[in-house]
C-alpha cells in the first residue's frame, strides 16, 4: 500500500464513494426534456423498423425515415379523437425532419443489406399542434401526461 498523501483509488474502501459520485454525475447530466412529463406525451416508443437496401447504411436511413413517419401517425392518432382520424394528414409531412426533436434506437440488428430496430421518436409539441391545426383537427390542450 502506498504511503503518499491523497486519495488512493486502488483502495477498496473508496469504491462505493466513487460509484455514488459517478451515479450522481450521470443523474445531473440528464437532459431537461427527460424530466418533463408533457414531453413524454409527444414521445412514441417501440416503433419496429425493418428495411433492406444496397447497404446497411441505406437500409438504416430508409428504416429511420419510415419509422419516424409511422411514429408521427401513431402520435396524431393518440392526440386526436377517433372521429377525426379521417382528417389526419396522410403520409409523412413534408417537413417531418423538422418536427422530430430526437430519436433513440433499441434492439438494433444489421447485416450487409438489412437493418432492424425499435425506434423511440420524440416530436416537437408546437410543430405537431400546428400540423394538426392545418388539418382542421381541434387542438389538444394537455395539463398532465396521457395514461395508457
């Protein structure tokens, strides 16, 4: 054991303290959106994607684009009344990329020409509300997260 002054990180007694500090640092670095329950309303999780193309990168790009479009449809159906479904915009909005705040990937699998994954897509609330207003669908004012 070293007799030099200061912390000795090989000392097993410091391991729990170091782990706790690491955990606190990770919690403090979480994005603010993760703490916003209203933001969760505009997040669609578990969207399966599967695409085949000339390369895995092209397949991934196609899969993500298709997944974002499906996630947008699911979100609009979540926010609209069933009677308004026929008025929902069909296909992907022209500016879908600007409506997406971010996305995450899980269960990712690739081959040389195929891409499979599950997407979680978070949309910009103002952009979604504007798109639905353009379609003549009554606005949804949420003061608490949806249940179910």
